[in-house]
């Protein structure tokens, strides 16, 4: 029988600290008014229930589960924290530098400093998931805040309003930038540091996750001299990486490339990059108006947020320029609906949009510790039709090689819809139900590509669960 799979909400997970989870070997599974339920493999331990009730200040119920399942959940969600949270860290002059460089070395994308009544929690985002690292005594936290603010050229006396800044860090492996964001909260300012690479030269389309057929379709679209290429997906889905990899391929001595971004996350030699500054009137639409007087070949707009920007992108495409941009929609075809909702006439969309791309980032299973399991109905969403060819799947377990998360690295999955003559007619006629067309033309959706990764043992069912529900 396959072990139970727990889908624990973030709110439940945060009911207890990493230290408490490991010390008492408990997993939060439910919370009602005045009542908390935990799974544990030590349900019969004398006094455990009473001790937890005193510590947590709430009524506690314990449910037994196997040692294997308790270990699996603890390793996946709390293991990294346990290695570092045995005691509070004390501030030293090089404390901040160590945090920044360590985060960069392990591949973290963000560092969160979160103040509470008695301590400050520090978490790293690794492969898209936040992992608790350690605590700082709350009385020492103001020193760290001031040090960060000074380096980011922020006002250390301003504690009531959010602020944004930037830090440049030099390490043995090279220079990198950090975007700083402060937010006033109940117990002090929460600081989030986003780690940025200054060099986009390593990005390659062939290494992002396109299938061979998808890569060919995408390259054919971006080789056209004019038109619009749109990439959609939620925040953190890798859209910026795909855009930079595309710009790197298009970058050539004879090509004039202009970008307007918010913020400029990477620098690319040979590309003219402009930082958005809405407070002085430099927004996406106004920047594009100026771009058209700069003799561009390729224009990259960070995001199409409104009808003004959409109309400027259309105008640029109609006057012989290739426009790359992102948009927030759930699928490649939903991009068309979004543009129509903004007020862009369907016939203009049909004549300018070359390809619509949707993408997501999924974590890859650690090859060292992933475990093969038979497929059962219970691990999939209720209405998902399990393919007959899917007999086994792999689940995350956790080991030293993957920081006990069960995953190592991430991979993008794509949904690419070239706007052919047939699809252009659908757009002009405002006929947005094209499932039959996509099926007949073998267009892979995000869901079908997710299933392919499960079959190949690259990712787990849990990691793509939301895509399988769509």
C-alpha cells in the first residue's frame, strides 16, 4: 500500500517551528477552534499530549502514523531548517555578508528576514520553496536592518513606509546584485532580498525545457522580422529567463535591440536596456513611443499591463518591428482573450501575434533519492483521467544531496501556440474554443507536458498537481 500523501496548507505548517516539529516528531494536519490535530509516530509517548498543550496553548489531539511517513514529511519540509536552527545566531560584523554569499552559493533566489515578537526568522527560497534557516534575537535585528538599508542607499530613519533599493556584492565567484525591499509589519520591517545575476550570457533556449518540436516552432517565430511574441505565466514562472535567452539568440552586431524593464534583472552586452521609472512618467507605453524613434529592430517590453502598452506593441509590430513581452494569463490561448478584454481589436491581434507561449517552472526530482512507486487513483486530482501508459511514478524522499527536499533544480515546461492562418481566422471571428484545433495539430498543453515529465521520472505528481487539475 502506498504511503499517505499529506497536502499541508502553509498556515498549518507554520503552526509549529522546525525545532518543535523535529523534537516532538509531529506534523500539523488540522486546526479547528480551540483544537489542533497532529500526526506522529510517538502517539503513545507518556505526557506528549499534555506537554504540547502547555507549549502551544491549545487543545491537542494526536493521530498515529508510521515512522516512514513522519520522516518523509519532516525531511521534505523542515530538514534544512533543523540543520541551522538549533540556536539563535548572534550578530557579528560579517554576519550579513555570510548570509548573502551562502544564499548565492546554494542557488537561493530570495532571502526573507521576518521579525516577530521575540525573534527574527530568516528563510531562503530554494528551487521555488521557502526553507527556514535560522533565527536572530529580535534585539539584534535593528542592527541588521540598518546595515542593509545603508548598503542599499535607503533612509534608515523611515520605518513607516515601504522602500526599495539595490546592493552589489563581491564574492570569490564574481559580482552579483541584490534587490532590496522593505515592508513595515506589526513587529518591525520585513526585508526581502532578491539575488540577481549581472550576466545573462549563460541563458540558452536549448537548456530551458523546450521539447525539440517546441524549440523549432519558437525559433521560427522569433526569426520573423516583425510581429509580437508573448510569454505568459504567473510571477516566478521563468518568463524573464525565457525572454533573455531569446534576446541572447537575437543579439547581433547588425541588430538594434531596445528593452524597457521593471526592474533590469540581468545585463546583456549589446542590448540597450532602460529601467522603468513611473514616478517621472517613464512607463512602458511612453518608453515604446520613444523607442520607435530610435530605429529599433527588436523591442522587449517587460510586461503588457494595460491597453496603452498593448496598443503601442501592436503599432510597433505593424510598422516592421519584432516585439517581445510578457502577460499574466493561465494559458497560451488565454492570452488572446486577455488582449481582447483589454480592448485590442481581434483583427489586429490576428495580424500581429506570431506565437503565444505559456510556461511554468517545476522542481526536478533528486536523482539520488527519488523512489519509484506504482500509480494509484488517490494521488491524482479527482477528475483527472490517468493515461493508460502511466503505470509508475516517482516521489520525493530527501537526502543530503538535495538538502533533504527531494528535489534538485528546476525545469520549465511550455505550451506553445503558433498563430497559423487557421487560428488567425478563429481570432478574427472571436471564436476562442479551440481544443479540437489544438488536438488535431498536436499542440502540447502544459498538462500534457507535465504528464510527460512524470512518465520520465523528472518530476513528481505533487509538483504538478495544480496543472493536472486544470
